[in-house]
C-alpha cells in the first residue's frame, strides 16, 4: 500500500480547520460574541457578517444547517483520522477505502453547503460584493471540493488497482 503524504497532510490540516469550525457551530451560544468561549472563535464575528449561515441571527432563529454540517464534519474528521491511523500505524490495506470515504463525505458536505446557498438564491451570502463572495466563500469551498475530488481520484485508482490484482490472482 502506497503512503501518500499529501493526503495525510491534507487530512491533518483540513481536520484542524473543520474541527474548529464545528466547535464554533456546536458550542453556540458560548462560542459567539458575549459567550465564555468567544475568544477561541473571535474571527466568526466577521465571518457571520459574510456568511449568514454562521450569523447570530441564524442561530437565534433556530436555523440548524450550520450545526448539522458541523456534526457531519466531526464524522468526516474521525474517518480521516481513521485513515491516518490505518496508513501510518496499522499499515492496513483498508486505508484507501476509509480515506476515500472521508473524502467523499467532505465533498458531499461541500456540495450540499454550496447547493443550499445556490437554491435559496444566495440567501446567506448574496448581500456581499463579488470580491468578498469569491474570497471568503467560493474559493474556500472550491478548494475543499477540488482536494476531496483529487483524493477520491487517487485513492479510487488504488482501490481499483487492488481489486484488479485480486481478480487476476483468482483467475
């Protein structure tokens, strides 16, 4: 089984970001301005003004999308950590399938997040100028989508190759 360090680095770095993001969403109102843990998530004051999914108003209205996505992020990150364990500690042939699964969860969450915004007529981000939308919303989501796709493609090739070799052995 080939170790792909770029995938491991991506899972480590992206999971730190998404755990921080999930923490903000799941710890509200403590993570919001005025909350005891606000100091950990101070940048979300700005981001809540850019993306209303993260806003105080959305939380107060009981909108659950951000928290639902946060729960998905926790599951996706635990799956990514399982991949890291299987690759770097257990040296398991199951690692590519688990890594592929983590990447597909990230991609699916990103597609749903972007789709929710597109289908509601940019209800959470449409108030921004184009530059802000691109810089703070489109580019990060495009990065998450693209890297997830690249991981799926890379690990998918490994899975296919393994299945092909297994099939040839049984013939």
